[in-house]
């Protein structure tokens, strides 16, 4: 058996603002942006190094809207792994990304928590 997680849905307030952040600010690649009808689009983005893609899903209705930024119950829900923490941390700061803390060294690597403009909490992580 050969299985992978190809994408994870991330509920966002709007497609274009999510693309602007993840592609325009974070430098992710836009893999697809296809009209599905009824105002829905199939939008996927992925870090330039590859890996699992994010399916940017526009919130539909009050339940999904309430989940924006809190899909993991307030925990860090996503980990952006890097091969050069200092480089990416500096670039993200220069682009206006908000870090919740200063970088710290843990037994597993260097890490700092940041969040996207929608409230989703992420780790920037370079493994030890």
C-alpha cells in the first residue's frame, strides 16, 4: 500500500486574501486555482520545498466562519519545516509575519510560533 496526505483543508475568509498571504508574502507556490461554480474554487498552495499542500477553503456559513483561525482548538495546528531557520525567520519578519515569541532551542530543534492573518497558529521549525 502507498498512501500520502496530499492536502489539508484550511478554512479561510476568502480565496484571494489567502492567496495573497500564502503566495505573495510566504512565497508558497500556487498549485491550482480552478472555478468550481457557485462561487467555489479549488485553490491549493504548497511551500516551495514541496510536501503536503494546503487546500484553501472559503468558509461557507456561520459554523465554518467561526472555525477560521481556530481549526486546531487554539493549539499550533501547522508546522512549516525549514532547512535554515535564521534565513526564513528573518524573511518572515521582514514581510510582516507576526511571531508570538522569540525563537527558542528545544531538544528537537529551533522553533518559534507565528500566526497567519486569519489566526491559525504555526511553528517555524528547523530540526536539530
